[in-house]
């Protein structure tokens, strides 16, 4: 035995030694069968042996087309269209009679009708289903039935007619499933052939681990330890951690609190009063339409939850305005303000906080990080839920420069070095700005959200007088997408366990 072979044998783990005698068969399934190990353990042993140069391991994947839950059932009982054909072969039926006597569900019945009409095997006349093909043609198996009988099949080896049948069946629920299957092949190297011939029993006496008991009684003395293999890859261990979105929001909370802000909190369901009216959003504004906002089929009684003086102040601001403002010049409807909505922004928390603020203890600074909802069409950059970070500073001496300073400091702590502000318009702030941050890799400016100073029409009804209130509410998810290199907003919420395990920790500052 050469010195190299001896060292390799001394480094073999128990599972490697266990499968070594069966490597000559060069069949992974037989290795599993004869060794008695499960598939995962046996594959891990092959990977260790591959790293030692004892075998050359090849792992590939192929797509297998097989029967789904409904497919297994239909293979025994027949596809819904076959069950319907058996019925109308005996007699012509009305649609209602056919569904009832076939005992098919509504969805199955519709699918059967569609499939048979597509093949021109039936026609509908005067509300009845009539056969449209000779009986010898009806008796023949359809492409879909033949395809089901032939499964499972390799996706990459499907013939054109099989692909046609597959596409027809995939439109229907759980008839077909496509799964990935690992193909594991290996061949024993020249080094491996030498090792297999050696006596491996000497390695069985090697100590695998040092326990407290062995140290206590000294049983390890005079014995040899198995050589550590520091080259072979071992299974990755994924420790428990918070969801990456939660990590980021926790960090944002830390940033705001370190800047002297107190956190605002509130329910996800808000009255339209706080979500819209208190923010001087007119009751006929497009943002309050069903296509933009999720309304609930329930209202609240404003007078039970909100100070009547605040309600009347907001009403006055809308109908007639305040000093220096004409308002919206319409009759404000309390019932409209009582409608419950899934909050469309966290600014509703700012409005409610302002209504309760102690004007004798100014300045006051508040922030929020929370989920909001909009009735959006889902795509890579839009979702019906998103995270927003909110902030207000109530200070009689606050000015626009202070606003820009707070924002610059926050985004710098969030990892954005280059920040710019552009003049903009928002319904409840004046002046208003858009916040952009520079993306050094893409070399573009990313828009993150808006900020400004609340209009007197917002602050006067809630505070009793027009105190300057700095306010901002940029979207938070775009910051997360940039940091985590997520290309599609939907990936943040799909709960893919593989993605969650591999996602890097939020490390900033």
C-alpha cells in the first residue's frame, strides 16, 4: 500500500467505507439497495469520494412528465370527455341532463364540452348535445388518452403529437405534473480501483470524534484519529434568521430612533377620514375610487372614535377652507369619511398623531415603517402591498432645509451616498420634493418617494393652528430590492425557502 493510498483510506468516513464495496457495479440504485443507505446519504458519500479522486461523479437533471392527482383518477375512470361521450352515445341529452347524469363537476363538465367541441365530436342543437362523429371514430382513443397511458415520459424526448396532447392537458387542473429528476452516474478512477482492492478494515478502529467521556477516562490515548478531510464539501447549514424584509425594517427603525424619533403604530385597516379626509384629499379625488383602493364592506361611527372638534375642523377645511384657502367648495359627506379601507399609505398614522400631539411639548419627531395596500395590477415593479417609511417633525421653527437634512441623513445611513431632490407636487404638502438616489452599478438615479411640508389645510384642523410639519413617506421596498439585488418585486413575498436560506444578511452602517 502506498503512503498516499494509506492516507486516503484513513480519511474515509463510515458512509464512504460502507458503499465502497458496491462501487464496481457503477449503478447508483444498486449502491443504495446493497448498502442500505438512503438516497441523500449515498449521494453525499459519492460526492466525498469524487472530491478524493476515487470516482468521477456526473449529476444531471431531466424533466419527467407524469400524472397528477386528477390524472391518476382519470386514467382509471376515463377523462371527463370520455365519460360524457359514454352518456350521449346512449341518448341525446340537454346540457342540464348531461351534467346531472354524468356526475361531473361543473368545471369538469365545461372542460369536457370544450374538448369535444374542439375535436368536432359533438354539436349543440336546440339546447341538446348531439354526436357529430361515427361511432367507430368515437371508440378510438384520443391523443390525450393515449398520452396519459404512456406516462411517465422524458419531456425532452416527446414527439410532436405528445407535446400537443401535453399542452391541451396542462390547461386543466392537476391532470399532468412536470417534475425534475436527478440522473446520477459515476465511473471508478484508476486510483479508486486501487483503493477498492485494499483492506479497509484497519480504518474501522480509527476514532471519529472525541467525547467528554473519552477525555475523562483517557480511552483515546494510544489510538489513532481518522484524518480530517478539509477539502470535500459538506452540506450547508442554514441557521434560523428573521425574514430579510424584517431585518431591513428593523434596521430602519434603529436608524430613526438613533436620530431621536419615536415610533408611530396603527392598524392596517383605517377609516377614510384618516386615510384621505384629514390629509385634505377631496372626496371626489380619483385616488378614492374602487380601482385604486381596497374598501371594506363596513363603516365606523366617526363620532365614537374621533374628537368632534377635529371632525368639524376637517369638514370646514374641505367645504370653505381656512385662512388663506378656499377649500374644495363642496358639501363634505361624513358617511363617505366613515368607509373603512386597507390603508394606502402610512401617512394616515401621521395625521392621527398630529391630532393627538401636545402643542406645549414641541418639537416632536415621529416615524413609522409599515405595510400599505393599493389596488394595483401585479407586475415586476407593482404589487398590491408594499412597505413605506414615514416621518414627521412638528416644530414651529422647522424649515425646508431641515427636511432635506433629515432625509439626507436617513438615506446615507441606509447605504445611499449620492442623494438628490427634485421639485414635485403632492396633494397635502407644499413645497414638495421627490427623493432620488444614485445607483453606482447601473449608473442611474432611482426615484424612492416624496416629501414636503404639510399644507396648512392639513395642520390647522388637526393641531388648531398652522404649525410647520416636515413630512415624508418614501417607499421602502425599492431600497430592499436594490440591496438584495431582487429584480421582481413579487420575489420579496413569495416565501421561496431556497431564496430565504440563501439571502444575505442586512449589514449596513
